[in-house]
């Protein structure tokens, strides 16, 4: 059955391949780094910062991943058993194994997103459908080996945009950016956004090993009891 876009009916269900923005996963160098991240403030004043680097254990197939429901503002989200769900700043951050903070590889659920972000991002001017819309201030490299410095700029970004069905039958705008830094590092940003509901699900900097897990988590999102 077709889902419902956030305010409009659409014609067909998007396949997993399309909804991943054709899953153009950036190759992120897992070098050692420490310290706080660059820009990327989130709702409620919380800011994404760089976590610990290093190799992490392989994850289970998205077909077998067990999800445990967590929620914020009435929005339910499935969380893998070995990930941590943490509420901060009015948002829910889902943190992968081996990371102590809401940082690299984490996926963040933000109710009333545009209300609380600078310049109404990502709703205003449809930033979710813009090549430079991957952040409220898209000017800082987020590759794992550069984000701590906060001083590496961005050269360009490419966008794949589509639609994605969730558990509540709503269909979000699904955007995947591959961003090239001034030093030729690359990183990937993923966004699922419901403009009328003003709900944002956001991967600040993708850890490629969790590509299928992000989709599984996004599929589980249910805004039925959204407050």
C-alpha cells in the first residue's frame, strides 16, 4: 500500500535501494582523533561532537536486527539492542556500540526540528532538497579524521533525494548527501524529514558499516502519538 507524504498522497512505495539514496556510502578513515566537533547544532541547544574513533564490531544483518522501542514527544523509534538511546535537549539520540556520545555514526530524532534550528532548517526553503542543505551551516568537514579540528572546510556536496515510508504510513523526504572536504576527505549525511509534522531523523556523519541499520531504524519511526 502506498504511504502518505507529509501533507500529500504519493503513488508508490519506494524500494530499499532507492530510499537509501542509492546508498552512496562514503569511505570514512577510522583514524584516531579526539575533542569536540565543529558546527552542527541541534534542537534544544545540544551540539553533535566527535566521539571516539577506531574499528567497531560488525553489525547484524538489517533483516535480523532486534529493535527495542524508545520514544520522545510521543514519537516511537526502534533502537537496536546493543545501541544506546539517550534523550537530550528535547531530542532522542541513538548511539552505536563503542561511541560514548551523540556523535559520529549516531542517528538523532528531533521533534519540532525547524522550530528550533537556525533559519528554520531544514524546512525553510526546502533545504532537505538542496545540495547545500545537509546542515544549517554547511561549512565544516565531518569526516572522522578531521571533525575534531573544526578547521577543515567543505568544497562541494552531491545530493540524492527520494521518499521513504515509515511505520505510521507517512512518507518522509529522504536525502543523502556525499560531501567532499577541502582536503579531499569525504563523508555522508542522511536525513529523513516530515515538513508538516516538523520531525527530523538525522545521521550527522554516517558510519558506513551501519548503512542498513539506519534504514531499519528509520522504517520503525511512528509519529501517531506525536505531541
